[in-house]
């Protein structure tokens, strides 16, 4: 092997190996972070479902309640669940705008002088139907992964494949196998001896013996 190539080969292979190791470490760290975010999102979905179910159930039960003390308790439970839902949402995002508007309308229906149970039940179904869409969207993200993580993971995989390919290619090209695959230097065959040279090197003829 060429001494210069022999000196280049270990650093190149080490650089490729270090790059791959760094990319794998970065991907592992991001996977851990993505898993933690998915856990938070799943907990958010579960809490949102519980509060929506509590809120709508308390609204319908409030309309059929006779005792004033029970009405106060149910309204307090409704308001607590309503507040938790509001605190989870970003007012600038439109994902839950329709649901939040329906929740406000549901509370207004509850506080009417004579709340109608049928109207409250219809409002509850409207709220649950509207909430299914954002809940399903977030559940899909939990199953498939965060969008930014999918893009980052694909980029890391491409980078790892590229680094491995470059390292293997360089190793094959600079290694003994690569050198053996290169075209060998042409060897010039020695020229045949010329006639003049042949005459000079020829043995002398035998002279006939005179009597």
C-alpha cells in the first residue's frame, strides 16, 4: 500500500465511525425526548376526556336536580372541569375553538330559569362530537410520533447511511482491495536484439584447415 494512502486511511475511517456514533447518540437522545412528549400528550388526552365527560354529565344532572345545595355542588363541579379545559388550551390556536364556544353555551343553558334537560342533552352530544376530532388528531400523533421527530429521524437515518457509505467506499478504495482493483502500471517489454547486435555477439565462423 502507498505510504501516503496508508496514513490517510485510519483518520478517514475514524471520522466516519465517529460521525455515525454521534448521529446515533443524537437520535437516541431525541427518541427519549419524543417518548416523554408522547407521554405528556397521552396524559393530556386522558385528562381532557375525563373533564369533558364530567362537565357534560354535571350539566344534564344539574337540570334535573331539585335541592339547591346539590345544584350548587354540580355547578361547582361543572365550573372546575370547565376551568381545567380552558387552562389546557392555547387561546391563539383554533383546534378547540368550537368546543370551547359550545361549553360556554352549555353553561348559559344550565343557568336559565327553567333549564331544559332535552336541550342540555342535545348540547352535550354536540360538544362530544366536536371534541372527537381534536382528540383523534392528538391520539394519531401519539401513535405515529411527533411531526418534527419524524422529520428529524428521517434526516438522521439518511445521514447515517451516507456516512457509512462514504466510509466503506473510502476504505475499499484506499485499502488493499481497492489498490488491487486499480489498473496496474504497464510494463515495457525489452526490445529484441537488433541484427547489428546479433552480428556482434555471434560466434566466429570456423576457418577451414589448409593442408
